[in-house]
C-alpha cells in the first residue's frame, strides 16, 4: 500500500489547462448576482456567479471577484455591499454589469439598502453585507462578508448561468 502524497508532491502535479477547466466547470449551474456598493458619490457594481452561503453562525456569505476587476477595488473601499440575486428576467442587468468601464447603472432602477449599497429593483433576493476578510486565491480573491440583512421574493424565479450562457428553469 502506498503512502498519501505530500503537499510538496501535490504542488508538482500539473492541472488542466484554463480552457478545459472553464469548459468542464461550466457544467455546474450557478445563480447570478450583481454585487453593488456606493462610495458616497456614485454606485459601483459587477456581475458575479460565485456567491456562496458560507456560515449561519456567524452569518457569512462568500464570493470571488477576479483580480482583474476594476470594480472590486471600489466596492472593497466602500465595505458595505448589496448582493442582488437576479431573477430570470434580468439577463440584461447581468450582461450590463459584466462590462468593464460602462455606466452600469444607466437605466437600472435601484434604491439604497439599509447599509447604503444599491438594491436593484425586481431581484429574486437581496443580501446586505459588510466585508470582513479577503484571501488570495490564484487569479481571484475569496471575499468573506458578514450578512447584516436579507430578503427574498418567493414568487420570482432565478437567472441561471450554465455552459457560458444565461437561462432559467424553463429554457430549452
């Protein structure tokens, strides 16, 4: 019987190339959120598919912005976030907030959440949170945020991301 590989031996193993990793992981269906903040002068936000409920006690949520994001540093500085879980009919919002440098809030109806971050109208759910800690993770950052308030519209259906595209439960 052979021994378990050591951490150093694991580090020497090569992984899949980025294209294969993206293609295979694309088979994991996720929800779609727009994470927003307000810096006191203007709103900021970006689309994110990596939102995860992390802990009930204390109430933590996690998400992973790319290190190339120009929006995340602005949200990080504001600290108070709103994670807007998008509904099935909000594909245009998801696409608009995924574009770098655009006026992402143009034509988007929103109001300040209790923490001041933009809460987008018509979403499936809203999670207000405050950034607690970040961890380096390759080409992304793992953000852990403390949930301060949340609500959901039980009558709405989710916007989903699957195989590189947006859809819903009824998509064919």
